[in-house]
């Protein structure tokens, strides 16, 4: 006679490819089933109050995307149990997830003519309209000669919203783009700024 046991709880993980400021996707691998296939999962969450309530029950997939209204910028805690015909697992460890996404790209990128010569170009930018519900941490500045195909990173983890790019060739046209970064990820590139070093 085969021995059977209570199933193990699922090990929850965040799916950052789906999670945003308005929804969170949880995934988990198949846990040890105790000798009887796991039937379903119940998921609980803490709405940043310190108290867990039922989020959903009887989930049969190995993933779940929230459908309740989330508050952008809040951190939510999740835990779950597995259930088989034999019984329920203990509660899983708590997974904390920030309801946020990557920020908007920087805007209003503009040359500062007073800082531009044949050998350097200065420019400024502003943060995009929305920070993704997580403050912008820093920026990545890239540039290339206009005739070239690929950008090279000039500065990463850059903290200011202005920069002077030096070591340029007089009379050559250059393109510049900037990304913002928050705790989630980088934004897409800003619009391109094209300036002749002169």
C-alpha cells in the first residue's frame, strides 16, 4: 500500500514580465504532492495592512494574476496552500511584491548651446510623466555619431538630469538618448536629440 502525505505548499514567485503597477502575476512550480496529485491552490494576500485575507481559491493552474484593484506603489504580501484529496499543506512562505512598473522615458531632451563647442555637447532632460509608482533612481545616457547604427553607453547609474559629453570631433553630427531607471527596470529610450559639435 502506497504511503500518502499532506502536500507541500507552493513556492510563490513574481513574474516581472506581467506584473505592473496595477496587477501582479504569481507563479509556482509543482510542489511535492504527498503521493496524491495536488488538485488546487488557495492564495491569500496582505493589502499592506498586516492582515492576510483570501485573494482566490481553487486555482488549478500554476500561476495566478490578480484581478482585484491594487494601489500603485504599495507592497503586497502573498502566501498560499496546496490541496489534495488527502488534505491541505501548511501555508507557504510569504512573497512580497511591489505594485510598480518601469518609468516613462525621459522627456524634453534639449541641447544647452552655451555648453556646446566643437569638442563637447551639453544637454538636459526631464523625468517622464509617470515614474511607474516607484521613484526614478538614475539614468543611462547613450550616444553615437549620426552616421553610425549602434548606440554606445556613455554613462550608466548617472544621477543628474544634465550632462556634457566630451571628446567629440568638430563638425560631426551626434545622436543622444536617455533612459530612466527605477527599482523595477529601465524605461524605453527618450526621443533622440541630434546636435552637431560646433
